C-alpha cells in the first residue's frame, strides 16, 4: 500500500509541476515586446496628389515596382461587383500620375482575368526586368493555371513557359519573392535564376495545406525581341510538419522564410468571411530552405486578408528579419485590439525570434493639421521598397505603398497610402532621433520625418466573447483548428454554409440618395402651390416649381440607377471570396423583394397615375372654357359659385360654357343640390328651358342684372340682421328652378316668359361683373361693405388625385423605412444618423407647411383646418342676404334676383330691419298661407337696386313701353 501511495503522490506532484509550467508558457504566449526596435513610421495619403484617370476600386490585385523608371504596376484584382478583372494600370510615381501601358505592336497579349494571384518582381540583371503573376482566381470560380510576366522596359505581357509537374491552379496562396535576395546562376542554364515560393491556396473546392510548399525557378531572357524566351519550373519542397491550410490569409517572403498570418480555416464559412468572425490568430513561419515550421505565439487580433510586407528600412540590421502586418479586418464584437487598427496600427513580426510588437505610427496631418489614418481593409495590395517611392529620392527613408482593398463595411477602395519608414531606430524608451526637428508633422510626397515618432502598445488583443460564438448568426459551427501543428488555434469557429448577399456601394448610395432627394422636391412643390392666406394666391411660384421638378427628376434617375446596379452588382458569399450570384428567377432576400415592389409602385405606378390625373384635369379645363366666352354665363355652375364669393375647389369643376342656343333649342341648367353634389364630385341634375320671344310681359315676373362692376365683398352689420341670413350651407347657391314660389306659375307661357326675361343675360358678351352687383351681392349687404380679400380655406383634392397623394406618401414612407433598415444593418452608423435626421426634418416641415395651409389643395391641410375648428360657415367671404320674414320671402334661399318695391312702399322702410309693414310675426302661420302672402307682396313691388355712388350701372330687361295704340 505504501508503494502505491508513493506512486500516486509522485503523479500528483508531476501534474502540479506540469500545470505550473503550462501556465507560465501560456503567460509567455500572450507576451508582447516593447523593446523591439522599429523605425520612425508615418502614414501619408497620396490619393489627392495623383492625377489622371485612376484605377477603379479593387481588392486582391497584384502590385510591382520598376525602380528604373519609377513606375508602379497594378494588375487584376476583384471589382466592386465581385468579379475578377484583367486590366493593367501604371502609376508614374516620379510625376504622381496614372498612366496606361503602351504595348509594342504585335505584343498585345495579356493574362486572363484573375484576382488573388501570387505576384513578385523578377529582376535578373539585363536579362529580365519584369513582374511575375502566378495562377489566381479566374471566371466562374475556377483557377487560372498559367504564369505570365510583365516587361517593365517595353511594357508588354509575355507568357512564361512552365515545365510540367507543377501544382494545380489555385488562388489566395501566400509567398512571392524577397527583392533583397540576389538572383542565382544555375549551371544548367546560361541566364540568372530567381526563385518564387508558394504555400497553401484554394481552388474553389479544396483548401491546400500550408505545408504544401512549391518553389518556382524562373530563368531566360525577356525583351520585345525575345518575348517568348522565359522559362520556369516547379519543385515541391519538403516541410517537417503538417500545417492546415486557410483561406483569406496574408503573407510574404523574408529571405527564404514564408510568413502566413491570419485567415479562415474553412472556405465554406461565407458569412464569417465577411464579418471576420471565422478569423484565427494563427501565424506560421515556414523555412523553405530547411522545411522547419514555427508557430508564432498569438498576439494581434485574428484578421482576414491582412497585407504583409518585409521591413526594407536599412537603419538597423534587426530590421532585415522584420515583417510589417498591415490592415486586415477583425470582428470587434469578439476581439478588442485597443483601437489599434483604427489608428493605423503596424504589427511588427520578427521572424528570427517569433516575437510581436505593436506600434502606432504618426498620421498624415493633411491641410488642417489633424492626423488621419487609412481605414482597416481586406485584400489591399502592398509593396515595400528600400528607398523612397515618391518625392525626392534623397530622402533617407524606405517606403511601403498600399492600394485598394475592401473595408469592414464591404466598400471597395481605390485610395493609395504610403507608410514611410525613416532611417532611424526607435524603442519604447528612446523616442528621439535626429530628424524629429521642431516636432511639427509634415505631409505630402516630400515629408522628411519631422515630428514623427511611434507609440508602443503594451498589450496584445484580447477576446471579449466566448470562443463558441460566431458573430455571423449561423446556426452551426465547426472547430477552428486543432492544436496539433497549426499553432494556437485561437479564434472564432467558422460559421455554417449560409449564403450572404451584398451589392455594390453605388447601389447603396444611389438608392438612399434617391429617396432623400424626394424630400426637398416635395417641400419645394408644396411651397410653389397656391396656399391659404388673406390674399389668395391662385398662381404657382414657378421658380420653386421648376426647381422642385429638377430635384424630383434627379431623384427619379438615381432611383432607376440604383435598381439597375442592384441587379448588376449583386453578389453572394458562398465561398472564401464574394462571388457574383447566379441569375435566379426569384429574388434571394426579403430586402430585395420589398425593394423591388416598392420601386415598381413608386417609380412606375405613381408616375402613370399622375399622368392620368393630369390628362383628366386638362380635359376638364378644356371643357370649362371655350373661345369667345370671356365670362361665365348666368346658368353655369361657375357663376353660381361666384355668387357666394367662394373660389371653386379643383374638384368643383364648372360646367362647360356654351354659346347662346338658337330659338327652339333647349338650354341646360344645373341644379346644385345645395352644394352637396359638387363637394362629392356629382355634376348635378340638369333641367331644360325653352327660349321663346312670344310671350307677355308681367312686371312682377321680370328679372334683371347689374353688370360692369368689380366684385366687392361687404361686411355684415347690425342693420343687416345677419342672424336672419340663410343658414343653409353656401357651397353653391340655388338657381331659379329651385324656387318654390315659381311652382304655381310653371305653365308653358310662364316658362317661356321666364326664358324671355332671362334672355338679356345672354347678351352681356365679354362684360365683367359690376362691383357689388353680382347676383348674390344684390340680395346681400356685401355690396355696402368695403373691399376685403376673402379668407380661403384648404380644400380636398378630387378623389382620384387624393388617392395618388396618399399612395405616394405611403410609398415614400415605406422606402424611407427600408433605407433606414438597410443602413442600420450594413451602412456606417453616421450615415444612418444623417438619413434618420433628414427624414425627421422632412416630416416636421411637411406638418408645418400643412398647418399653415401649404398647399391649399391637400388632405393634410384640410385635416388641420378642421382640427383648428375654423369657422367655414361664417367666413367673411360668405355673402349675407337681406333679411325678410325669418329666412326671407323664398322657401329655401335668397335668389340672385329681386323685384323692385312699388311706389307705395319706401325702400329704406322695407329694408330697415328685415320686416315689411304688411307682415306680422305670427310663427304659427301655415306654409301655404305664408307662401301666398309672400307672392302677393312680391307682385306689388318694383325692382330695387342697391349700389354705391360714382358707379356706372346697367339695368337689363326694363319695363317694356306701354302700348299707346290700344
């Protein structure tokens, strides 16, 4: 028993010792160096300094440099539509100008379209001076399987003859060539030899292990005279241990050591590639000369597609083994890097000691003195050189130039930044150097390092969430990597096989801008429309109207462009890199379906309905007026509306004006139904009268009219007894056919006589109304009042136009909400906030305009008018008729014609208080007796005229001359 107990005790002690040692190793694994020397670093933005047509936004392009002519080469890459490209772009760095390659005659061939290809410069004395491109992603998610070289001297592409037995085509591999390594001479060839390395990669189906390392030896001569004299051969290198492959890695070559940083362990995690949730902290250093693999302790945040370049600064020998890790994107909801990438962090990896250092360079002060830094991005093309790439060549610095990439929001970039490393050595405790100067940063291509220093970060990136979380919302996940030979394996696991769709920045911006432009267009349209005020404006403000029309057309055009780019730039992420989605008869997302439906209604249905409404309005307007008729007839609805002093609403269309009908032909009249029919859009019931000249004339049945006086409104006074005015709604006055006192006299002769009496009204020609003598004013006190502009009130549009207005505003609100949701999910928060504020301001302005009567014809304006309880029925614009016997001598309303008093009755007496001496105030009198008494009273009266001095009056149809022959 004692021996067993002793054995157990030894196991316990060994276990404790092993745990202690493991914990120490773990602490050491997260250590960060603050003593590693680095050069003074500064970011410089070159985008605004370059001239000429620039390359489009690209990701995963290859980049090379011709030091002889100071020309930068950019080839291929993935466009913002998610498609590989095959264009060649050059930058004359001496003059900071974009140029194009001028290929010699007969040498027009170029590589096929490709992205994420392996590239590097091939300089071998006078034999070759070019840039090598190996494989890459071609069309239809298939790899290119060839090697090309661009000749810097003559600017043409040449295919490299590759011997059989090489690797299968792939893209996204790490490797290249260190330009500081001199070429070698192979005894088997007569020309210098350069060696390129390639590890890992992906062919659309398989992720190749990083331990699968290939060596490409390039030899031969390249010139315009010998365009096909470059040869290459592949050799598989042995690696001591297996290293699982990854996609979307960053890498470079330092000497003969291949560096691979970050990436995703699986190509099936489409969503996690986009949000960087599948990224791992794995970093490997593979020595191609010995086959040894070093798994670097994790420190920086797990990144997708970082740019990795060698430190070419020559101020210290330790810089020769350093690699700069730039950019890449990481999931900020899962990892905290202390804000390093946002401030242009440069992670420095020493491949000799496998140690990390994190430093923050100085920024570009720009023109305002505020330091700026490049945005984090995936797939940027980066190249490092041992001297200054731009500006004065005498500047003692080494430059790294970066182009393009895709930021964390999915936007493809085309900006160019320079990371300038000045020839000096800094540490955390020694931040001074000879070029610091006065401490004021300089900018531009000729920046000399004045004021440049670096800040060391003292902590590695830390995880802020459980390793099992993905951040992509995928329901399933797989382990990121095993602990065997892939390093630490820390990072988030990959998401499931979810397909994520995206579109270009052009679609995202044009769609939102189109909706936003409708807001000012609608405000300008409402401001230009007639409004409600003390002085009614009937004409549009043309300047505002046309300005609003221009803005609306711009919004309409941008909306169509946004829809077009949505279909042409839609991409789906089903693999490591975003691909163009396959055409499908169904829309893939709810956002696309809702957007298409709203677009069809807003940009298609609403304009069609508006055109129909405009045609209807023009047709109604053409029927309202006829040539030769300068003013409305007495039997038209328009004149009846003018009797009340009200302006007809657009929905209350006047009846067509017609010429005098010949004798024997019926003339149509309109019965107004007390204004109810016109409000509801009913045209009214028509009656007929026959014009005849053969009838007798009775003074009590004659009608008259006063003309040639402008309309003048009159105020009701106490003497007018406005309380006895007609309480009936005054939207449209009744005509003579509605008067019940004519019922006993509706014989053929009476009707003919009535037609005769009204016939002089048809002979008024083009004469205008006399002020104060409109038919309604003759029977009211308005003619006695001073002129006052009527206060108008909002009116409802026609039912059809009202439906269009409601539909338009509903669609505009729906599109605004859809845009806000899209911006919240995929756009920057600042853009979302601006669009939300813009939308809120628009609707506040819309409500304010409607509250103040802009425009007059608006449903919202009418609603607010009703909410304010405006006294429509007692508006000053409503004529107040002269009182008489309660509601007057007529059964329903005051007619627009009134018989004169007889000689026996004095005019002022008959109108003094609205009572007649012959009438008592018996309220119990039945209707027939009262009607008969009123008609007897009217038969004794002559025509009474109320006018104002110094006005010219025309009295029509006077008493006929008495027949003296009888």
